[in-house]
């Protein structure tokens, strides 16, 4: 298993073998920067498709489908052993529960506010991980720029719905915890086995909420197909593209490209969901993008 940690972006776990690697080989001829950008687009298109599914399965139901399908696929691919010590199980459970909570809160956020706004606010999580603990004044400036961007985003044109903002902030906290727990998971498990078990915990957390909101709609063939599309767009395709790109470009370049996610999310919301942002809110989005790029570009290399 490759654990990817870039300053200002989340850690993502990419398998060395199996369907993900096979899919990645198909993109070998594409320039690595284009691979990363295509992955970013895929994630945000997946979120837009998920939001359109809310009318049938609800936000919690959509999350449940995504996590359950992902758990089934990962268990089939990795076939993890259950013979683990208690501390390893604790790490796996913690990681999975944070992953589930992150998805639940983020989908609730985009239920109330535009996709671009939700991703911008949520991006404060990985950005905080990148700058907290640093004593350099420059990192403090990046944090202030991001905070100013989010403040502007929430106050322009009557502001955003408070529940959506609060859910997005909760998702940001979960994203930060996800990054921190990923290192512990990587040190205690190998390949994708730990991730497969963690996904079970995440799905178990989401399941009661999904059943309560969607009920038998979760078994509807059309809803299941749409849920599979969300899982494909949000997980399989971007992870395959990122794995191939990381073989060819430095991690810091990867992190800078990933910092474009809030802007891409805003564009996806505009094109696919007809969610328009006020011009000042676009400025706010780019403030957060600039802060993330700056924090990634100027961060001290790890030793």
C-alpha cells in the first residue's frame, strides 16, 4: 500500500495490485498533470451525481450506498485477515468511523449549500493539518488568507445556509482526522487490507442513517446503479489516475494540482447542478485555492 500525504491535501491509499492498477495502466500515455486534473474532475463530478441522487435516496442513503459498495469491492479484492491485535483494530475502527463521518457530514453539507462552497469550507481540514504546528510566519499568512476566503464565502449575497456551513466545517474536522489516522493505519496494516476493514466500519456507521432516510429505496435497481456510478467516479477512477501520476511527478507538484479541488467543485456545481456563485464568492474560493497552493509550495520538505 502506498500512503500519499501531501501538505494541504488528504492522504489517499492506493493499492499496488488488482483492479486499480489495471485501470491505471490504461492511462499510461496521458501526461501526469492531466491525470491528476482528470482525477480531480472525476471526484467532483461524482459529488455532483451524488447530489442528484438525493431526491431518491437522500444524502445519508447515498453515502450508505457508496460506502457499502466500496467495502464489498475492497473486501473481495484484498480479503483481509481478522487475526489482528486490539490496538490495530482500534486504529482501523477509528479510521473507518472518521471516514464514514466525513462522508456523512459532507453530503449533508452539499444538501444545503452549493458544491463549490462546501468543498471550499471542507478544504480547511487538510490545510489546517499542513500549517498547524508550523512556527513560520508565512504559514500563518496562508492560514489567514484561507480564513478570510471562507468568511467572505459565507457572508456574500445573503450568506450560505447555516446548517450547510456547519456540516461542511464538521467534514473539515473529519478530513483532518482522516489524514492523521491514515499514518497510523499505514504503519499497522499492509496493502489495502486495513482500508478494506476500515471501510466496513464506515459503512456500518452510515447504514442506520441511510436506512432511516431511504428505507427500501436502497434496493431499487436504478438507485443501486447510480450509487455504483458515484463509487466509480469518486473512488476507482481518481485513485487509478493518481497512482499513475505519482509515478511520474514529485509529490509536491501533485499537492499543488490537488489544491485546485475547490475551484473544480465550483465549476462542477455550476455546469452539472446549475449552482451559481456570486462573483465575490468565486474570489473567496480562489483565496482558499491560493492558500493551499502556497502552503504546499512553501512547506519544508519532510526528513
